[in-house]
């Protein structure tokens, strides 16, 4: 009888624990909190690289040189292609957005829309020529041309054995004068991560 | 304890464990699939596999399920969906590096079918090759490049995955797969599409280096004595500015399957007899392979060995499926033609990577089986002494059957990876073209596929073909 009661109690305990344990839990956290889950490139990497690179590019002499040669006007910058040559799928559009945000907030350069955005804006302006009132329709051929384009590449080197890997990311960016093709700034940021995975679990 | 009580307990225990012994690899989901594949009715096969999700796959075989569906959607031309499934498979393989202790413990008692299937090394590697092909078909060269780089990372990891310390053992071990000519070929095409000629040239050299440095892996399935080599002159690096390149990758046959090699152990008074055979259900009966291969009959004298015990252990082996075609030709616009060269023997890679892994698995299986058989003999002898002839005989039968029934080989393997890859290219004028890919066996045409493409100047179009036919 005692043995039987013991077995029943154990079964009930297992059922109780199973019911009490939630399979999923959600916790709200700050958007800029650093959280690394898989070891892959994430939003923290994108944000940190963008902040540091833009801080570097906006403190270099090319801005003063440009302003001295152009009656003090701010240089106009556009972000071009950031190529992914790493061994991970990286959302380069997120990284580009981070760069654009940092550039605008730095206040030392002017910033114009990207190629895709310009295409949409031009279509809107064309439409306005036919459909909007003369007073409100925006003029064609009045775009601000960019002076400089920011281009770059993200690459990685992975060294891995069973259960452990070291991933080294390098982000290289260049600022190029669109008219003269002159490279006025080159920046590089490196990130290294060690990812360990346990061989066994309960 | 009385004889009746002991008899009841023996029958109950054997029945209970025989239920557990349903830890075998079921492959019912592949019934009739070859005929549908040959008819190129991929959606019918997809429906069949999806219907088997709960029954023949189950949660512990999700990698197997995702790989099968991923490959089928690729052949069906739904590249986005193929990538979804292949990515699920890839992520699950990575997660399953961490083994559950409880499942590992169960596999020490029963067999490896209790463990979650984490994919074979070649499946893990070629998942990224096919993801690269998917991205190329979707026009995303950059993502395709990422997948090819993942192949190289995985191959680097494979070098240290099964270390062999003893030099003599290392020399005799199966060849190590270090570099994929097919992955370098795809990488070369990606760099050419991006006009990065220097990088493309590096990959071109690596294709040849892969074949020359891994001759045991680069052999023709149709003729294993013949090494695969590349005519480097047939692959110019740059694309002429006023012309275009049609590059063809053609997959031939299906990848290998796993079969069970049965090791039969019989006891005769004072002797232990060991023989082996491959369980070939397709032939209708088990094929006896006595003394023909490297598993000859063995008779070991063991004093006091009780007679009348029969046990069977199953060990998994890879078996190649020889493709039906041995030549592939490409004709563009009915005029210009080339014969494709074999660029990768995927089956041979599967066999070699499996052979490197399997030694420790075999040791574990034989240790586990030995422990079960020793326990079975001990239990039977004890039952014989306690309960007499009938109880002893029943116990001997029950424990032998039980031990053999639980020693089933893990035969899980995705079905739809191809066996071989061929490649080749022609330089054409920009514009619209008809590309016909024909598979031959000797001089007989066995399959033909035609595709229409439009290609601009100074660019490259990658055309893919697949014929799954295998020799029966």
C-alpha cells in the first residue's frame, strides 16, 4: 500500500511540475541592451560599429577641407553599397540604417536619400506634375546631389572545432568623393567573439 | 519463487522490452518515390513526405524531414521554400551538437535509433551547397556567396572532428574531405557575376587542387578506377565584354543509402561462431556474403561456452546507388555543344565522411551488444537452474530475441541528395537561347531537359539540371 501511494505521489508530482513549467516566457528589455544568444552578428554589433565608425569619420580633417573649399557648406553624403563577404547572413540594410542615423545625428554632414528611396521620390514627383496643384507640386530636377558616397564590406574569419568557435568580423568603410573618385577617409572596426556550445544537456 | 511466477515474469519482461524494441528506422515514407521522381512529379513526392511527418519521421527526426523536403522543393523550383527547410535543417543540426544525456543513456541500453537524428557530415555540408544554388536562382549572389563560405568553414571544422592519433591508423583511414570542387565552382561563378576576376581565378585553381589532392574522393561512380580531373582551359576566368557564358551544373542519380550489416553470433558447445551478411530487402532475401568481403566467418574456441544461443547485431553501412547515366551533353540553340565533366562525387564524399565517423559508433554497438548477450546468457542459465528445462528454454529464447530485436542499425539518411555533379560551360552571344541537357548511358539517351534563358553581354547564366535515375 505504501509503495502504491509513493508511485501515485510521484506521478502527481511530475504532472504538477509539467503544468507549472511554462514553455515560453517574454520579458521586455531596453532596445540598446546588449544580448548575445547565438553568437552570430546581431543588432548590438551593427549599432556599435555604426556609432564608432561615424564618430571617426566626422572628426577627420576631410570635413574642414571640404568646407574651406566650398564656402563653409556642409558636405552631402549618401550611403552606397555595403557588401557582405562574411560567412553569415547579415542584414546590411539594418547596418546601413544605423550608419544613416548616426551620420544625421552627428550634425556635421548633410544626408540624402538612397538610390531606392530616390526612385520612389521621383515617381511621386512625376505623379505630382500631372495630379497636384501648381502651387503644391514639387519641382523636378531640384535634387541635392551627393558630394561623397560611403561604401564598405563586412568580412569574417571563423576558426572552429567541435563545440567551440572564434569568429572575427572586420567592417571596412570608405568615403569617396563622387566627382573625383578620391578616397577621403578609410575606417575599420574589428569584433571578435568566442562561442561555446555544451556537448551534453539534461 | 515458484516456477509459474518466474515464467510469468519472464514473459512479461520480454513482452515489455519487445515493445520498446520498436526503436528501428522506418522508411515507409519512400515507397514508390523513385518512379515519381523519374516522372519529375516532385509535388506528389512532397505530399507523400509531408503525410509521413508524424508517422515515419516524428520530432526526433526533424532534421531528416527538413532535409528531404528542402531538397524536393529545390528540384520543384520553389527555391525560397527549399531554403526555409534547409535552413531549419541546418539550425537543428547545430542545436543537436548538444546531446540529451537521457537520450544518450537510452542509446547505450537500446540502440542509436533512440537518439535525435543530427544528420551526417555530408548532409550538413551539401545543405549549404544547395542553399547557394537556391540563392543564385533567386538572383541573390551575395547570399549565395555566404552559403559557399559556410561550406568552407564546415570543411575546416571536419578536419579536426574525428582525430586519429596513431600514424599507422591515420594512413589506413578513409580519405578526409577537405575541399569541395563543386563549392569552388559555384564560388567562381559568383565572383565572375560580380566581375571579381582575381577572386574567380583563385577559385578556379582550387577546383583543380581539390581533385588532385583528394584523388580517393574524386573518382567516377561508373568507373571507380578513373579519377576525375578538370581541363582548366575549359574554364576561362573572365567573361569577354561582348559575349556571355552559359554555365551548366547537372546532378546525376541519387546519393547513397544506409543498409544494415547483420553480424550473426551463434554458440556451439565450446565455440562462438560469427558470420555476417547485408540485409538486402530489395533482393527478396538476405544476401549471404560469406568470406567474400572483409567479414569472413570466425570460429572462436571458448571453453564452457553453453550451446544454443543465437544473437544478431546490426551495423549501418553506406551503399552507393549507381546512377543510370554515365554521360551528360549540353547543346545550345541546336548548334553549339559540349560534354559536361564530372566535378563532384557526392556519394563518395558521403561514404568517406561516414567511414571516418563510424568507428566509434561500431565500438559502442559491439560493447552494448556484448553486454546484452552476456546478461542474456547469465539470465538464461540462472532461470534454467531455478525453474528447470522449460523456463530455461523460454528464457534463452526470450532474452536472445530481445537482445537481437533491440540491436537495430540506425539507417536514417536523407533520400534526395544527388549522387554526382557534372559541370561545364559555353561562350555565347547575348540574347535568348535554348539550352538542352541530355543524359546518356553509353550511346543511349535516357533523359532530356530543355531550358530557355535570356542573357546580357559580359554576364553569366547558371543553368541547373537533375536526373535521379539509378541502376537497379
